[in-house]
């Protein structure tokens, strides 16, 4: 059916490639392109020989001309951006220049400011519309499936959703004293930033990790979770009818937070460049270089993740409470695709989003967040492609 150019060859890209190859009827041809071509070649070597034709290429995704040349040469139907958030705009520029559909899993961030918002990418709406191409933003798990879950809840069970709490629990244990489950630089920028949530149309800011709750997660049990800023709050507050308050919580162990505090206190999480022996280095980038590569956590991680949305609102004038979530097992993911559940829960939705576009189910000119499309075919595909979901109409609520 189609041909996809996958940019990036890290933890998430590896899952996307595995899943595209499993879904060979849709992904007849893929090209894996990244800065370090040997990583693309290693993935090709592992998965070659099936029905999907795999090629590889070297590309610097910060360079629009290089991207345009690659797209013109390969002529993909869609570009799946699973490089880093810093590359979102250059890849969108190249897609515009070549009239190629676009999908990513994280919103654009400038390298020198940890600022998470959609404004930069939403500014492309008119240009994508005029070019007749679709951009699907934030199609991982959170953002991604959390938006699809919210749209599904609204479509089937509510007239208005007043409160959404997105809960992201990782009860996985990799056995290292400290490691991050996805790109350490992006992860640490996210969790050391101030927290925030939206109430009555206003952003309320909190200190990092200021708001803590304990939640009894299905299939995982009690976990400490902390309120974080998260990018889907911004789009869901606009796109889901009736929102009065929307919050995002993620679980962290005391051990993780203690390590992070020490690293922060000694300046290792800073993104301000410093001079070291005549060379400019960014402490956080140096820290990334010495921490375990998230891709190496796969064989060591045991336990489960549980990510979902608790929605409260009304249907036909009556109050409704609804919890929809996915539980994913790190070891099962590793057995299937050689990655832990964090990469798995991001890579599977990225493949599904690309499939939705190639099948014409999620295709309209412009720039969209996932909750702006019909959730039903995506929800069905989650069950089929490895992320089955469960629902409850009497969930424990978060205070
Ligand atoms: P990794 O660091 O494992 O992989 C990133 C890849 O991008 C690497 O292969 C890297 O190349 C490549 N890359 C970086 N810069 C460039 C560049 N200038 N040109 C070409 N390639 C480049 O990250 P992850 O796989 O963990 O994460 C990928 C994306 O997924 C991130 O944007 C992250 O924010 C997002 N994510 C989204 C989640 C969600 O639920 N929505 C959850 C987790 C992650 P090299 O090998 O040379 O470094």
C-alpha cells in the first residue's frame, strides 16, 4: 500500500521499524534514515528478508536541504519523525517543500529552552492545508494514545468531559541505580521543568514535583505519582468539549527523584553551555553520554506500565466516570521486538498513526493533534497491534 521514510534509529524508531515490518501489507517499503547510518543498517540487518523492502540512508535532520534531497530521491508517502523534538520544524519544512505527509511523537522544542508547546507547529496549519498534506502531531502514547482515549471517551460516553486526569505509571525495574527510559536529555528536561495544569481555561504553574498523589493502579498497585506539565494538556483543553480541568501525573520512585535532585543540585541537568578545558559543553548532554543508553534497558527491565485517562463529565444530564488504560509488560515487549515498554508504547502508536494516514482514515490537509481524528479505527488497531486497552466505569478518582 505505501512507502514510509522513518527518521531516527533510536529506541522508538526500532519499535516503529519492527511494527512496520509486521504490518507488511500496509508498509510495503520503508527507508530508515538517521544521523548515524550504522544504526539504520543494524536495524535493516536484523529485519531484512521479510515482505517489507527495507533501505537505509544517512541524513542530518537539522538540515532542510539534505532532507528535501532524501525525500525527493526516496519519494515516501509519509515521513515518520522519530528523531528528537529539535528536528520537528526542519522535517516539517522538508515535507512542505516536497508535499509529503508528516507524523511525529513529540512537540518541537528549541535546543536552548526547555519549552513545551505546540505554537511553533500549529503555525504550519495554513501552509500544510494549502499544500494539501496532513501533519499528525504527537502520535506516541502520551501524547498520542492519551488523545485518542479522550476522543473515544467523548464520542461514545459523554456529551461533555469536565475533568481529565492522565496517569502514566511505570513499575518497571531495570536494575541500574539511575537510568531514563527514553532519551535522557529529553526526559530530564521534561521532569525538571515546572509542573502545570489547566483549570477554567488558565494554566496553573507549580514547582517541579510539588503535587504528589498516591494511586492504586490496576495490575500494578500503589505508586507515588507527581503532577507534570505535559504537551497534550494544551491541545486536549482546546479539542475536547467541556474541559474545566486537565492534569497529567507520572510515577517516579523515591530513588529516581533522589538521584535527580543530586544531579540537579550539582548542575548536571543544566542546558546552559559551560567551558571545560577549552571546549564548550552542555552539562545535560554530557550526562546523557554517561547514562545507560535507553535502548540497552530492554533485556534488563521487568514489570509493567499502565497509562490511561480518567474522565469525568456528563451524558444526557447524568454524571459519568470513565477510565480507559493500557497495561504493557516490559519483558513481553522485549520478547517481541527487543525493546522495553516505553519505546514499545511510543513506537506502536506511531506505526498505527502512519497506517491511518496511508489507509486514508486520518487524512485531511492541515496540521492536527490526534484527538481531532476519528478515534475508532485507531482504538481497534491498538488491540490488534499489541496495546490492548481496558475500561472501567467506576474508577478510583485522583483527589
Ligand atoms: P533516541 O535518543 O533513542 O533516538 C533518537 C534518534 O534520533 C537517534 O537515532 C539519533 O541519532 C537520531 N537523531 C538525533 N538527531 C538527529 C539529527 N539531527 N539527524 C538525524 N537523526 C538524528 O530517542 P527515542 O527513540 O527514545 O525517542 C525518539 C522520539 O520519541 C523523541 O522525540 C522523544 O521525545 C519521543 N518520545 C515520545 C513519547 C510519547 O509517548 N509520545 C515517549 C517517548 C519518547 P544518533 O543515533 O546519531 O544519536
